[in-house]
C-alpha cells in the first residue's frame, strides 16, 4: 500500500525549575529537505521514520523539526512560532494519509502546560479525523491521558539510555498501512501512577524487570505496544508522574488490563527501583577504593541532559580536593574560561575561575591554576547507539590540567554520551582510573566496554535524586515519595 506521509515534530524536555527560558535561538529548527539531510542515516526518531517510509515506498513530505538541549520553560512566542510553522508545512502538504511526529512528552511552554497534547490537538484539528497521526515519545514523558484521544498510535522509547529511538521511529511508520487498511483498530490506554521516579537506567535492576514484563505482554497478538514511562520529575505541572501506555488492536480491555498490571509492578517496587547515590566526596572515596579501573563518578545533579546549567562544581571540587592522579572530567560549561584559554594558547599556565557562574545552586566557582593542553572547535560526531551519526557542536573547547585531573571545558552545555568528547582532546579514558562524567545514564551505552563500575554523586542541583528539594506548586497530590501516605 502506498501512502502520503508528513513527518516532523517538536522535541523538548523542560525543567521548569530552571530560571532561564528556552528561546527561539536555542532551538535547532530544520524545514523541508533540510530535515531529511539532518536525520537520514542517523539513529534518531526521524531517522527511523524515514527508513521505514523508504522501505514501504511511502511518499514523504518533510515539514518542520525543532529540538533543543533540555532546558527551561519555552518562551511563549518561540513556541507559538514553531507550532504555527509546523502547521503551515502540514497544511501545504495536504491531502495526506498520515502524519508522523517526533515529540518528547515532558515539554512545557509559558501558557501551555503540555505541549505534546497542544501540538496533537492542533494537528488533529487541521488534518481531520480520517488522517492517521502517529507519534514517538521519550520514556521520560509525563503523559496526559488526553493524548489517547488525539493520536492513532504512540511509541515510547523502552530503554535508558534511549538506544531504541530509531526502532521506535520505524514502529510509528510501519503501523500506518495497517491503520489505513483497518487491520489494526487502535485502542490506546494510559495509566497514571502517583509516583515520582528520579532518572534510572533500564539496563539492570527493577526497571529492567518492568521492561521484561512489558515485552511479555507484547507477545499477545492484540497488544501492539506496551511502554513504561518513567516520567520527568523536574516539571511542576499536573501531568507529573510515571505512567504506562498500551496500544492494543481492537481490545480496550486488554489495553487497560496490561497497563494496570505493569503499573502495579512499578508501584509495588517503588522502594527499590531508584538509583543508589552518594555525596560527591563519598562517590570519589568509593571510586578510589575500587581497584578495578576505570571507574566513573557521575555528576547527575548537574546533568545538562535534564536542563541543568552544566557549570556545577560539587563533583569536580571533590575530585580536585582528593588530589587524584590519572583522573579526567567532562564537561564543564564555561565559555569565559574557554576564551581565556584560547587567548593564552596551548602550553600556557593560567589562573582560572571555573564554573559556578549560572546560579548559586550548583556550587561555587573553582579558583585554580590550570595548564592549557589542547584546544578544539568543539565539533564531533556522536558514536553511541542513541542518535549515532548526529553532528555535535559544543562551541570552542579546552583541555586543562588542574592538579592531577584533566578537565574538559566547553562553550555550550553538553551531556556526555560517549568517549568522543574525550577523544577529540587526546584523552583515552581507558588509560585513566577515575572518569568524571556530567551525565546520569545516557553515557552507559557509549562507555559500556570501558567503564568497569560507576557511582552516582548527588548534590544540590536541578536534577538531584532528592526530589524533596523542589518547591512543587502545580502538581496533583498525593505523590510518592513526597507524600508517604500515597495509595495506589
């Protein structure tokens, strides 16, 4: 079956506790053929959609795709402009058989508490009830049950790190012929769980067991997809919390039953599903005693991948005060120090005031002497499975030696996914003992063959594991663990 398909989307993970808004200039917006050039051959949602569409012989109309590094609430005008632009491109593509959208699930704009629902409502109003709408979502989405009334199918990433974005994009497009010929009559069910889950990997532990149960349900011919959404707990709105999304073929009872059973497992495991964390000092001390190198210490509370400023200093300070040798760290976002280093040049020793410039939450600046070892333009290609092949640009960078620790400083916030940010500065992390990483879980795929053990350092920050640090005002109560009396 041939069909005409529009592809596009707006992806943003919003940390509403970040004071700085996401502006138009922060988004990477591509339109038309530029969308295909950016994503074709890349392991992204849109890369998977384009791949499946080519296999099916579909006529693809690229519309607009916009994304930004996770950050603060989207500026109202910026959001309205992107949505209007997306709708205009879809309108020009009419008539259509289907629309495939790459979304996130935890997007918030000023005046719009759930951008995914807003986008899908507007697209549905534009294309009418007969055109099929399929979407992809990040497993950190805070889902609103309204989505199930607006789209024909939704596919969320199953894994963290999100190594299956490409496959979920394929799923979204591969189901379209079955939607069009009526062999799949979708029944979507979203079960909300009154539970907040700080970021945790699905590679092992309880989250992996939950995924295993989801895969068991998908063996039923009537279950199209079954996904546990961890949610993104750093959002202050009424959709906050974990959930389960099931898409069934013509069987609403099975969809609801599967969702509730998965949700019950999550709820019953709420005390054990979370990640173990340590103070920065304790994480470094335990790492030092490991003896099985290299060991990673993770700066999770200042993870740029969740909207953090990336210039936090708690973990790096703990590493420097421990007077480590054979240690490296990536990456502090401090364009002023980068400029200072480029002006001085390789081989110079400079006095730096590093990090701690965005706010007081993430630690004070570090005063130190630093030796400039390498300078780069900050351009590289991602090589880990999540969005492999994507071009990255973190602005000019520098490799500094501060005491016995090699520190990479970047001009743009960067969550570390793989060793590429180290390699471009001449650092082979396999030769180091302690590796500091500004990330929580997305580094795991890229470093899987290198890092022997890891320890999560928690501290004050916009992505702390301690969710009681945040002043929630808009959420629906009760929610565990904020409210220990919560029942499900």
